[in-house]
């Protein structure tokens, strides 16, 4: 399951990755935005494992929103 979510002036693309050794899922996201005709896209991921793809997807989107809002320590789109 891959989701694209618009948040403020950004597009969040969440594509959870399966961890084949144990059937769990890891969030992986790309945050993209356009400024002055230039598109920038930055990848982010979290090493936390989730039991379902949906849980990893939801966490990834929330993480991206926190990054955009400046609430994720050490992670930034700036």
C-alpha cells in the first residue's frame, strides 16, 4: 500500500517496506515540495517495526507531518 498525502505545501509519499525476516513493516516516506519552479524530494525512514503495513503507513505519515512542523528532533525539510 502506497499513499500520497497533501499536507500544507508538501506532498508526503508513504511506502512501507516489508521486513522479510519477521513479517513486520518499516515506515519509509518521501517529502516533496516545489519552490520557485524547483521540486525537491527528501527521503526519510524510521527503523521502528510495525506488525501491519497500515500501522507503518500511518506512523510514516505522522512522522512526515512532524518533520514538516519542526517537531521531529534532528529531522528537517530545511
